[in-house]
C-alpha cells in the first residue's frame, strides 16, 4: 500500500507542479527602471530608438494603454497555453554561428521575394485586428511604416480604419495583401469582400481558415472585449475552390498548424500558407 501510494503521488502532483510553474512575461533587462514613468499621454512614450527588444514593446504597451485595449491585444484562448508557448518558443531556438566569414555586406542578404514581390527583409507585419486601440491612425500608420521600410503589411479584415482609408495611406507602388474572414455560406458578402480587395488594388488575399467558431478567451471576456459571435462557420476544400474561381488574385491560406497537410494546400493550387 505504501509503495503504491508513493508511486502514484508523483503521477498526480507532477502535472499540477508543471501547470503552476512561474511564467515570465518578459525577462528583466532593466526596462522598468530605464523607461520609468510611462502614462497614457503620448508625450510620455519613449523614442523608438530606445526600444531595444520585443519585450520592451510589450512593457511600454502595458504601461501606456488602458487595460481594456491592452487586454484585447494580450489574451489567449483557454488557459493561454498557446500564448505562453509562442513567447517561450524563441528562447528554445539556438543559433549555430559560422565564424570567420566576411560580413561587410551582410545587409545584402536580407532582401527577399514573397509571391514574386520584392521586399527588404524576410518578415512582414501580420494581420492583427483593431490597431486603432493603440493609436488613432491605426492601420494607416502601419501602412506608412511598412512603406518606409519596404516590408509587407497585411491589414486585418477587422481593422479599425476602413479599407479605403488604408488604401489612401499607401505609397505609390506599395505591395500589400489583404486578410479576409470569409463566410462561404454567404456568397453575396464573400463576393463583395473579394471585389473590394480587387478594386482597392490589394495584391493577394490571405484567407483565414482556422476560425470555424469563436474561441473561449476568459481574459478578454472579463474585460468585455471578447467576441459576441457564437455562430459556426464551415469552411471546406470545395468552398475554397469556389472562392479561387471568383478571383485572379493569389490566395494564401492562414491558420494551418499541421506541417503534414502542406501538400494538400499545394495540390489545391493555393499560392502559399501562413503556418501558425
């Protein structure tokens, strides 16, 4: 009886200890003392040049934004495991330095091509909803920033500013994709969304495929920024084929989390997928 209880105890307590482990939102690199007093006044924000890490952005945002706006950006589904995993994924990666190389022209290795379009770096501003919760210019400011750095910006379908406003902020010749939440069961609305993207000159469509229903986000619900939509949205291969037949714009699927399914996307003629 004693040994049975002894063996069972770690099995019971092990998951509880792991679940209760301390989660480090950001490492202490001296940011709190360096930035000191940040308020909701724009004048209190530090210069962009003083932001040294991604964690600095997080800290400054938490100090500057009101609790509701900050919660909208910083929340996750369920126990927020995916949120934690995203932050902890970076420290798990290790660089394998290749020393004794000429790095005088290292900047020349950064430019890349996405769907045949040239950009200055192999990363982009992904679609994130309600940029206006952080600044009145919202998506227009992100559009202008992307143009200045010649990187890709993909506005969210749930943007604060209208798509026409975003279009008006584009630089001449600026390449932009448009993210869309499509309801294949509402053909009229789907066609309106696609035609609007075409008319405004977006260069590709990012179609979100991993949102068949609203997620359970306790933090957002408590602050009143959760979604009130409890409907289900079916999205199948046949419906995706119908959407492809309605436009000449390249279509990229967003929301695939299964590496093994990437061949399926290629077989369907999808130009690419945003792997999450």
